[in-house]
C-alpha cells in the first residue's frame, strides 16, 4: 500500500480503471525531496486513460480521486518504477506525487 493526504476535496464519483482523465501533477523523489517532473508552469495538463500505461500506484491512486480533488501520494518503490527505475529515476526509488484531477469521462 501507500500513504496519501487529501489536500482538496472534489465532487462527484471517483475515477475508475479505463476512465479518461485530465490532470496536473508534481512529482518528487522521496529520498531527497527533489522535484523531478511536473505539468504546472511547464506544459498543458495531461489527458490519459487510467491504467494505460501507468505504474501500479498511480492506477490505484486515481481511483481514490474525484473531479476537482487534489491529493499527495507517497509511493514505495514497489508501486512506483520498481527495481528497474525509469529515465532519471534510479531503481528502488520511492516517490511523492501531487495530483490534481480536473475531469473524468468514459469517452
């Protein structure tokens, strides 16, 4: 499992597996707290389908959220990029993700 904080409550039903979502995020490595990626101020929010492709923690995390909510999630490495890592993220790195869910649709 993972830990999380609800920063802002949203409204309506939660997102679900295979839902089309539109969201912003900030991500940090838990080991040093350094940011490694974000949409805020850098690019447009992301349009994506829950689970296609996504690391396991994010799939579960989005299903806790509803429209307009903001959460901060603390993922152990097993629910993040695992023993392989990804790009600049070394293997076995726990991550922090702050997610703001703007919309959910079945499209």
